[in-house]
C-alpha cells in the first residue's frame, strides 16, 4: 500500500463526516407567498414589530454566549468558534462550561471535519513537509517535487486520521466526550497538571470521569495505520542504495509517543490560551493598538 491508501482513507472519513453534518441540518418550511411574490405570515401567527437595532454593547453580549466567552462562546452544536493564537482551530475547547449537553455522534464527526479540513492546516502541513524534506527524514520518500508531495500527503493523512480516530470514531463508539473543558481555577502548576491529565482522564457522554481510551488507544491505532500503510517500506538489504524500512514496531511506538506528547502540550496551551487572549484584548483593544488610561 502507498500514499493512495491514505487518500482513500481521508476521502472515506470526509464523506462520513459530511454525511453526518448534512443529516444534522434541519430543514425549515418555505414561507408562504402570494401571487405578487410578497411573503405572507403563516396561518395562526401575528405580525411582529421589527426588533430594535442592536447597540455595540448588545452585540458584545450576544457574542459572549452562554459560556461567558467574548466572541468564542459555545455555539448551538456544543462546540467553540475559538482559534489558538487567533489562527489554529480550537473548536473542541469549552470555557466556563459547567453542565453542557453531550455531543451527538453527528456533532462529533461534524466538528472533526470542520477542524481537520480547516484552511489554516494546509500551509501548516506544507511547512512541516518542507522541514521533513530539508532533513531528509524518511528517505524512502525521496527528494524533489515527488518526494515533497509524498511527505505532504503523509503529514496530512497522519493528522486527519489521528483527528478522526481520537475525536470522532472512538468517542462515538465508547460514548466519550472529545471536548477539552478548561479548568481556569487554581495556580499555574495545578492547571498545568489538570490539562496534562486530560489525555488520560476524560468525560463520558453522561458527565462521569473515565480513562481516556479514545486518546490513548485511538492514538495507537492511528500510529499503526500510518506506519504500516503509506509510510516507506524501505529497500532490500542487498540493494546498493539500502534504505531501512519505517514499518517497524519501534517506529510505531515513537510515532505514538510523539503524537501523545504533542497532544499533551496542546492541552496545556488550550488551558492558558483564554487568559492570554483576554490579556491581549485588554492591552491592545479591538483596534490592535495599545490602550492607554484616560487622563
């Protein structure tokens, strides 16, 4: 199997997520219109006066949402609209959530599709592929445009398969909640330990704590798929240009450990990012310039 296998896997995951997203959308009946094309109120309804124009304060309150997050509140799907450093998707982080309803299977797939195919990730994978090519990691991919394309495809497949496995497939099968619920309480080390522990302990859909099988087992499954399917096989030891195979148990363990460490570090960043974001907005305001106190 080769990089084509990864493309097929991603396509299947994307189609599954798209189907779940479309199935979750609710259709509304069209408004009644008269012969002149004017919209008529439905039977039994009374015409309502137009709502007053929103003031800036009203808009800020509307953006805050039920969770108290300014501009990044929990939306109707139970996920976030936030981005780490205003760039990277952070749709599964919930601030000041309290008790929130669990995500349905469709919602789990929908948010993973939304994050995995976000426009920001394409240049990110391109950057990682460039570093990999410069270091000639996994030399079985080769060099030149073809080698770069293979590295880009592998990086994209690695991230996408891992996202679906840990964020949608296993959480749906095991009824675990893939979201990160920010603590926001206690000192630095307390919050850091809490964030790092979320890769081992997670919420179930019923709100109880449980071992995070989705992350631990899902990460191992994703690393195995990655290693033994589309990464380089290597060449024969008798070949004059011998290249060792990357399809080994040792390499699988390294891929899993690297991804687990990266995910843990990301959770710590997610824990403190809301504080950083609020501090930046307080200092620079909406206009981007530093604010000064009134004289």
